């Protein structure tokens, strides 16, 4: 083989290797994308599966929804914060929490169990404006905008929602356990800015910080 043939042979091999590398990269990227899609659908399937079960309270972020076993006490005042309550439903001993990021497919599914009870705090952030870089500016995390499940003075548990806007959409459900559903009147106007789960007996606190794109489904038993 002369030098010209050797050069041509070498170029052909380099071209073949380059094409092989591109094929491997393409297959890898396709596999990664498929994995994210599959995991997302698995998450959504499990979330929908939960919806068919019988927890008495479910809270969903994004387009905010709360489903309860009976009507909430409605705030009577005309100025925020508007406080909704569901009193005296016994100890909340189990929580199932689903978290998914719709932008990257990352997700968590956590179950908390405590025989003494579990207290939960969910800080609400409202949309303020879009920033020049395309990100969203949300209102600060403050106690005046918060959902809590906690023990009251009678050592019983109650649900309390402090919101800046009224929940105007309410309907009766035919679900065997959750009879009432409340929705935010404007889709995607607020989010869960932070979620905290406190297991009383274990004196253990779990905190979920929130990124843009995160959505939650939280079920209370």
C-alpha cells in the first residue's frame, strides 16, 4: 500500500469512527429522553392511582385544588388574608407526598407515618411579574400566606388555609370520601414556595425547597 492509499485508508477509518461516535451519542440521548418520559408517566400514573384511593384531604399545587371530606369554613371578612378551616378531624398520622418538576422530569414520592401525628406547613407564593431573563418573580414567603395542618388547643388536628385571594370555584364531588372540591379562580397564579413536614413523635422535620416547574400532590390520612 503506497502513501496515498494509506492516507485515504486512514481518512476512511476516521470517518467511520466519527459516524459511529455520532450514532452512539444519538442513541444515548434518545435513551436519556425516553427514561425521563417513562419516569414522568410512572409518576403521573401513581399520582392518579392515589386519587382513586380514599384519603380525606388532598392538596394539589399548580392550578390550586383542595379536596376535603366536608365543606371548609368560609371566611366572612372582605379583606385578605382569607382564612379557610376544617376543624377536628383527628390526628393526621400519614402523609403521601408527590413532587415532580415538569421541566426536567425530576420527582420524589415520600411517605410519612407517625402515630403521634404529623404537622405540615405549606407557604404560598403568588405570581408578581416576569423578569427580563424570562424567570418569574414570586411574592416573599410569609406566614400570612400559608397552609397548615397542626394540633389545636384541644389537642385535635385542624386544617387552616391563609390565602391572599378567595377560592371562588367550589363544587360537590361524587367521590366516596372527598365530598367537596375548591379551586383557585385563576390558573397558575400561585405556587407552593416551601413545604415542611414535622413528625411529632420522632421530632423530625423534612423541608422541601421549591424550584420553578415543581408541582405537588399531598394526601393526608
